[in-house]
C-alpha cells in the first residue's frame, strides 16, 4: 500500500471519531448525519481554495418531517448493560 493510499484509508477510518464531536445535546427533533465517500477534491476546491484545509467528512444538521420519521429505537439503561466494579 502506498503512502497516499494509507493516508486516505486512515482519514476515512477517522470519520467515526468525528461522530464523537457532534453537537450534544442536539435540540429536540434535530437530526444529524455524518457523510463520507463524497468528492473531497470538489468540496476542497469549492470551500477551501487557497488554504491548507482539506475535507475529511461532512456533517449535515437539520430538522426532519415528524410525519415520516422512523421512531427512535429503544435504548438500554446503564444498569442493564454495565456495572461499576
């Protein structure tokens, strides 16, 4: 694997960590979506031309139409999944 391929792979895998940096708590009914696999070069030309900034992932924020949104799935409580030892 070349250095360029390694960098691209490492960058792509770092997207999951970006999810930890999302605004929290989000306002009621506010939705967020992390996006990767887009045209990074096109985004960089459109928004970061003349800078050293490079895109890694996009995060879209918005409000969904409650009449067509899938309800949030149930979540386990802390005591159901973990214990302090």
